[in-house]
C-alpha cells in the first residue's frame, strides 16, 4: 500500500512541477497524466498554499507557452532542451 501512495505522491509532485514550468503546455500534462487544464487547476488549488496558488494563476493566465493553440508553430516540444529528463 505504501508504494502505491508513494507513486501517487510522486505523480502529484511531477504534475505540480510541470504546471509551474513555463514551457510545459497543459496538453502535455493531459497526455502524460490524463488531467485537463481544469483538473490541473483544481489539483494546484488543493495542494498549494493560497498565496502560491494565486501567484501561479496570475503567472499562467494568458501565457502563450501553456497552451499549444497559442504557441508559436515552430515550437514543437513540451520541454526545454536543457531540462533534465524524467522517466
């Protein structure tokens, strides 16, 4: 049971990390974890302090890199090429 909880905590931690990353679109989170933008917002609201959530929402609102439809067409990756790899 503990390993399942650790796995869930690790996934939750990674989703929060991806949500904070400027260049990781919500679509990448959906593809990897099955959470749409609304679900990510709900997860962030439940797991961050109120002030951190408000800061995140302010930062993400209107950010072109967080939505594939708003992105520059020449950008076809979810992660920065210098970012460490997660498996």
